[in-house]
C-alpha cells in the first residue's frame, strides 16, 4: 500500500508520520491540522488519501490536546507566595 505524501503546515510536501507529531509545538500542530482539514473539506482526495490524512489529523489532535492539558496544569500550579504570584515547575505525566 502506497502512502500519500502529506503536506505539512509549511506546504513543503514532506511526508510526516504520526511519530513526527510529538516534536511539533502546539502552534505548528494546530496550523497543520487546519491545513489538513481544509484539504479534506475540498473533497478532491481519494479514499486512501482521506484515511491517511484522517490518521494524521488524529495524531495532531492528540498533540494539541496534550499541549493544552499541560498548559492548563501549569496555570493551575500558580500559587500565592508572600503576596506575589509565582509559577511552580511542572513535569507532565507521559502516558
């Protein structure tokens, strides 16, 4: 089975696997996800291309959700120390 080359957020046409998603920051993952959704909404892709992009979209969505969860947990760790707000270091659980 041949996999379609997936265009990344930069439009470079580089094939990206779900494994590569873990290295993306939130903004890059979200931008790529938005581009991917736009391509899928055009309806010009084959079934194989659609499935490949859907798989990539799931991986990108999970990356975005993990980044949002980590940010939410960091914000919740703000504590009031001696009248000043300080941020406590946070190490996320990697499931």
